[in-house]
């Protein structure tokens, strides 16, 4: 049995929390977890099953780095979605660029407003 049993959360750095929330709540339909304690920085937590996304409004130590055009060639978090085509239509409507999986799977990659790479798999 593996020592590591589950992924608890993914933390992502954001520069503008309201803008980031617009993406995560408006495009992805995530609901903030109200139990996030007060911290020395602003942020929000989202529950996804037994896992969470933690948005942290902090200075980005990687600002200015050139990221690969395809998020699958960069560090990324992957999430299961009910409908990749529905997500693609929402991204299209919002003018958010994405690429389809290069493996042929029903998956797409996009970046949030802070250039964090995300994968969504059906």
C-alpha cells in the first residue's frame, strides 16, 4: 500500500482574487467553502469531492516566465468534469483560449486568469 493515500488540495497563486473568482465560480460553477480561516493573505477554498482548490492572493514568484502554449506541457492540475463540450462552450463564450488533449482523450487544457494550467477530463 502506498504511503500517499489521496490528494487533499491544490494551491494556486492568483494576483486578483475577484477576477480569479469570476473564472472559478462563473465558468466552473465552484462554490466557496465558508470554513476557510482568516490568514495573512486573502483567498478562497473550493471543495471538489474530497479535494479542494485553494486560491491564494500572493505575489507570484514565477511572474514573467514564458509558459508553454499547451497546458499539458506545463505543471497543471487535472479535474474530472461531467461534460467537456459544455465547458468548451463556456470557455468560448468567455473568450478563454484552450487546447484539446494531444492524446486524443476527451480532455481540454486552459489557463485561469493568472496563467495556472488546468486540465479537464470527461
